[in-house]
């Protein structure tokens, strides 16, 4: 039976989604200073099967359409863990990074040719302290944690996009990094932390893959995170390894969780309320995504 893991046509849901998405995207209103700062976003980005999940694609587009069209996007994605702090290649049409294996070749042929982002690269580099210089990568493109959700949110690919590496998993340092990026929001630049609210790949079962089962470790972690976010409880969120239910299955590694601290820092601090834009589960994983207010 066709599913997002075994589609009749690989990325066929995206093919069906795209014509209507392009029409809607062309009607999106541009950000202006009168709109005030854009929110900061935490996006659960999924994997190549996102392109086979029509409802999720529409949720991402609807979310983006509820915002003014940003002037540019700066995204910190789980797959790029790198220190010193680095920026992706800013040139227009920089090739994507296909950082996955085991999928149909179609997913490695996807393109997302965004415009030149050199001005944003210079702006971000200038915002960093002198003791933490930013390396400008000459060739690295956007990885799947960036281009996958953005293909749904901004399908025209006409907005400059730059990726910033995640140099640490320390919540305090990531909050500080996010805070340094916060002024970009006042310039109409959308700051995104891209991860996945639960990401226990090692704990996948056949029931999750084929029956839509949601394991307790995923649902309980998701509920815990939602409650802590609603309280603005950064101490609780920062102690996820010890305090969150569902560990270590929900996050055997920290990379898909910690981008939320970039989002909270860029959004004005963890005490600011957040609004959930997308919730629910896919293949048993929580796809909770939120924005600061």
C-alpha cells in the first residue's frame, strides 16, 4: 500500500502541492517596518518523506502564509553541527547538501535555487563578537534541515537563505547566540531553528512505520516540552536530559532538540510566550513547531 515511506511516485505529494502553493506564495504580502519584528520559528523539519506528506506540506505553507513575506531567512539546522561558527555559501544557486541515504534517487535531484545571500552573510558576521569570528564556507549549500521545510513554506525560492552552523549544544550559549541574531527580526529577516521535537530514530518499530503508532516516549516528551515552553521555563528545558520523560529514546543525541534555544534566544528570551503552529505526529515522532510572540 502506498505511504509516505513507500509512495507510488517519490515526492509525488510535493508535485501535486506545488502548483497551488506557487499561486498562494505569489500573493503573499511583503514585510514592511510597520509590521514590527518577525517572530522567530522552531520548525520540525522531517526527512525526505516530508515531500510525500501532503497535509504536512500544507501546514507549513499555511504557517508561512500567516506571516509577511520575509526579506531573507537565516536558519540553524540540526544536521550542521560545526565549530567555529560558520555560514553556508551565499552565492545564488549554490547546490544543496543531500545529507541522507537509503531513499529513492528522486530526492537527491530536488533543487531549491535561492538568490544571492551575500548581504545577509556580511550582516550576520558583523553581529558576532570579535572573539568568535565567523567562517564563510565557500561551497557548502543548504542541508535537508533547511531546504526541506523551506520548499514548502516559500516554494518560489525567491528569498535569500543563509544557513548558520550550530557550534555547541549548550543551552546558555545557544540562547546567547539567538539573542545576538534577534535584531535581524526587526529588519524583516526570519530566524529559524530547525530540528524535530522528538527524534528517536534508533527506537523506530514496525507499528510506528506502518500503523501510525505513537510511542509513550514521544508523546510524553512532546507534552513535557509544550508545558515547559508555555511556562517559559528555560531551566526545565535546559535540563531535558535529566528531567524530560521519554529520555533517552526521544533524543538519543541533542542535535534535533537544541535548535529551539536559538529560536527562544532570537525571540526575545525564554520568558516570552510561544504559539504552536503545527503539532501531531509523523511516523511516531512529534512534529511540534512553534513561533515566538
